[in-house]
């Protein structure tokens, strides 16, 4: 189950048409995967989803239910993927914005090593 609903993702992207639903779904899955990868843990939409994964033995180490900060970070990553559809940008000055996705995710990151 997706952590962020497609209608929420489309609202964030300000997309009202259905012709890009498949593309947005792909970017949304990639954004959720990127967030989980950064956190070094599995994230779930609901407590019931996490409980089912724990019972099935697929939850991994230190799973968690996504909170609003994680959902917001996923939306920021999604916005980046949707707006920047190529590996390069020509003719634009680019700077990372403060308070970005990693800032929202950092407090929930685990397994940083020594």
C-alpha cells in the first residue's frame, strides 16, 4: 500500500488531469523507496500494514509508520522527480532549498554505523 495517496500526490503537483497518473505513480513509488532507503528502514502507511509485515516476517529491522514529516518528505522528493525529468538542466541556476526532504527525514534515520 502506498504511503501517500495518488490524489494527495497529484494535489501536491497541482495536476488535475488523469493522463499522467501512471507516471506520477511511478515517481511516487520511487520517492517512497528513496525515503525508505535514506532512513535505512521500512516505512508503512498504517499501523495495520506494519503489523501485517511484522507477522509475515517482511518488516525488516526497526520498521515504522509514516508520520506527517515523512509524508511531506516523500512529496518533496516526488515534486523533484516530476519537475526534473532529465539528468541534466540546461540554462538554469539550481540550488538545494533548506528544510528539504533530508531535513524532514533525518530524525527518523537509523543504522548510521560508527
